[in-house]
């Protein structure tokens, strides 16, 4: 009978995190283990902390590795050390609250991995005011028959629209089949306004590339070969994988920041826990500029576009719960 490897203690910036079952294989394609996952997050520490810092964070946990069930965890798992911080959220639909992980240091990320977390999905708002997003997220989501070259074409159109708006977008691979772009905004609006602005942007991208883009709400009615700019990812309590988050795929793929000049050549399959640490060591955090104070975008022009579209007969965003 095989015996379990003993737990190991990992020192992280003065904290000690005990990692049990370090040799458990999480990613069958590469054989990468739980300890490999810990070492990956340590290697990209400044990047993952920057992506998560002060944001409510939902965890995607795989207690038995990818071969077992996936757990979507809003509430902080039991047994957290007292230095792991949380933020309390209220969910009006169920009139319940949840204390979600709120990363303030790298040790909290490693502790979450010890608790079988693979993916980190932060809100686009921070705990100072969780109801006011400071991040507009553009999610270029390909349909089931859409190839990645189409995603690339749409990314360039999105970049063109951002340039016309005077907005700076920071792209990253989704870690799956799509591409994300983040724009820093002032936390002056609620989720409904940010989502409404995101829909106005999506419609403009569709106008410029109607053959490749759809904003049709119902999935069953969309062209399966098109990209859906999923403005709904800006709704309250909707999240996408953070920059530098590993994804729950057999090849241990990573949602990886890229430069705009890499869009045509970057293949999402090339960014894994085996390759991203060296890239990070060379390039640093390509999303660090989000918070340098120079790229905060005012949503006013997009809200004007939204009002124009609605005057012309377009519907406002549908309820994401419908």
C-alpha cells in the first residue's frame, strides 16, 4: 500500500504554512502536484497578490485533485489562521452573508492552495466599498465553434475601441479559450452602471466586427462561431479567474497577462505552471501598471453611448439571474 508523503512546512514572508499531501497529483497531463502548485504561486507571488489584493475572492477548490469534484467556495474554509483576512458580503437574493477570502499577503494564497484551491476568482471591487467596482472587465468569450484566431481579431477591434475612448486596456489570456482585458476605473459607479457601460462597449465592438462578434443575450440564439463580449462579467458577484490564476485544466494552464503586441502569436496553451514562472521572472507583472494612477478611465463616454443606444431602441442589460 502506498504511503502518503509527510506534510511539508513552507515559509512565506515570515509566515509558516503547513502543506499536507504535497505529492497529490492535481494535473494528470503533466503530473504536477499540490506542492508544484504551491511553488508556482510562490514564483509569481507579487503578480497574484496584486490581482487579488483587498478583493473578495471566490475559491475553486479540488479536494481530490482534478480527478475529483470541483467546489465553488464563497465562504472562507474552516480552520483558517487568524492572520488570513476576510470581507463580509451580503447576498440580498437569499438574505445571507458570507465571509470571503480577502488576500492581503502571499501567505494567504499559499494557505488557500493548502486548502485545495486551484483557481482564484476575485470580485472587480475592493473591500473598502464592495458595491463600487474599480475594474471594468472585458471578457472575449468564444462560442463552441469559434477558433482562437477569431478571438485575436476581436481583441484588436476591442483595442481599437479602447484607443478611441482614450482607455488603457491590460490584456491577459483567460487560461481557457478566451481573452480578457482589464481597465482600471474610478470606484464612482455601482455594478449596474459598470455593466451597462460594458454592454455599450460590446455593442460598439459588434458594430465594427459584425461577422465575428455577437451581443445576443441567449446562448441558444448566438452564432456558435462568434465571440461574445460577456459584459455580464461586470455584474455583482460575477467573477473570472485572476491574472496568474491557474485553471482547473489537465495541462495546468494559467491566465497570463500579455502585451498587446503578443496577441497574434501568444498561444494560451503555452502558459502553464511550468512556463509562466520564467516569464514572470523576466517580464515582471505586466498588469502592475493598472494601479500606477495614470490609467484610470472615466465611464462617462460609455454611459453616454448606452443612453444613445437605448434612445435608439436597444434594450438595457437583461437581468443576469434570468
